[in-house]
């Protein structure tokens, strides 16, 4: 299976999906008007990955901003990971937030309460 | 009282304006406004958490505007640009005000009013629960939204928003939303 790498823009995050290491990285800003198109290849990649996943999958989400349209797509990604976990694979989501960014921490906690995957909240200190 | 867009705009535009726009609201415009504001906020605001909160409100209010404008029929096009909207960011003492204005069909006014009143009446925890519930159960609309914009903004500002509907004609009203950060 191929890895997937998408460069970040002002409105969309950089994405790195590596089937060899099982590391998934989403970083930057996610504020497109319509996020479905942007996230579709990621969701499709995850469907493929789930057929033969790494024993351990680590997800690093480090977003500076994301809009409500993206919030739904991010949840859809987390739901894929939840299925992966249900299929007895090890899954961990690392949710990064900047120091004092309580809204971002709260968003992470919102996801944590919906999705049955272990989360780790990681504060980034300047 | 007749609705006059220029009076309305200058009224919105009073105080310490950081940015004001009146015209067609497109995806490109949103990108440009966000870029300009990103740089401006960097200069204006020292506290990063306030800057982030305000930027989030800018993103959400602009995209809400973009998704929910009702275009007036062709006959009015000489007067208003297509997908016409108003957007103002102002500083008032120690807080910031983000205002948007757009036409909306009269038939939608009642339900939007009810929605806004309900959102404004909810506590922080209730907003959080409502947000999570919609996030988890709502599917995307045709417009590519999830109906979370207003709730998200209320959640970030603890419901600090005001609205006004002004009747334009038999079919349309002008909807003005102000959010305080």
C-alpha cells in the first residue's frame, strides 16, 4: 500500500499517512469552505489501510485552526480509527494544542467523549 | 421606514473599524480577507488566545455568510452585487465586534430567529452538549455545512451575540448578526 502525502495550504492542513509505520499526521489549518472534497482521499486511504493495518496506529493531530465543516470530517476519520480499534488493533490519538488555547483543548475533549479510542492531550509550549 | 443599505453599512461601520467590506461574497474574497486579517491581528493583539478566538469567529462568520446568503431576484442586480453581503470587524474598547449582513427570504426569518434565541439562551455546558450531539449525528447538507456555525460561535463567545432582521420587501429581509469577542 502507498503512503499518502498532501502539502499544506493557508486553508488546508498538511497530511502524511504512512502504512509502514502506522503513523498518521494532520497538521496546520483546516478551514476550507467545503471540506468533504479535501478529506475524501484521506477517508479512502483509511478504508484501504484498515484491510491490512499496522499492529499499532498512531495519529497526530496538530491543528492551529479548524472550522465546523472540517470538524465533521475529522470526526469521520476518528470513526474509521474507532473501527480499527474495535478490530483489535492498537490505536492512539495524540491531540496537540497550543499553550492557553482552551478552545482547542476543549475540541479535543469533545472528540474524546464521542470516540472510543484513547486520546492523549499534548500541550505545545513555546 | 425604507431599508437603505448605505445607512445600514455606515451604522455598522462606526467605531474603530479594522476592516469593512460590502459586496459580492466569494470563496476568493474569504481567502483574501482571512489573509489580511491574519496579518492585522498579529500586529493588533498581543494575547495569542484572543487572537485565535477572534480568527475562529472570522472564519466561521464569513463561511456562514457565504453559505447562507439568499440572492435577490435579477431585477435588483443593478443595485446589489451577486451574492451580496456585508462584513465588518471593529474594535470597541477591550473587545472586538464581528458583524455580518445578508439578505434572507422572509419565510426563513421565523425559524432562524427561534434558532438564535434558543442558542443565546443556552448555558456553556448546554451549548457543548448540543454541539457534540449535532456533530455526531448530523450529516452534511447540500451546501457542505453541518449546521454548527452559529453554535460554534456561541460556544466560543458564551452566547455574546446580537441579531436584527430588517424587512426589505415582501419577499426578503436583511439579516444582521453581531458577535462580540
